[in-house]
């Protein structure tokens, strides 16, 4: 029996919507990293489909945030604004 190394992960290009979404939530404190990934996916889904609001996307992500939701939305909006995206 042998163990093989895991597959290499190909990072998204910095200009993609996926990278922008996940970068925007990188500084939001969550209980576990998986909560941050879930939040990033929810923000990406909001940005790609533009259904609902950013507040709704953060709420429906169900991420266990260590700060109030309103503060998380403000932080995400600020990061998206730096990338030139109005949310």
C-alpha cells in the first residue's frame, strides 16, 4: 500500500469573479474555515446571478460568523468596492 500526494490545486486568476468573491470574505472571522468557504460561495453566487441582496446572501450562507452579520456585510462591501464591484 502506498500513499500518493494530493492533487495540485489550480488557483483562480485574480481577475475572475470567483477569486474576487472569495477574497472579499477572506478577512471575515468565522468559527471554522469551511464557514468562510460557504460564505465565499454564497457571495460568488450573488455576484454571478444578482438575485436578492448581499445582505440576503450573507444570511442564507449560514456561516457561523464571529462578528455581527451587519459588520460582515460592511466588510465584504468594502472589499468588493476595492475590486470595483458595487454590491
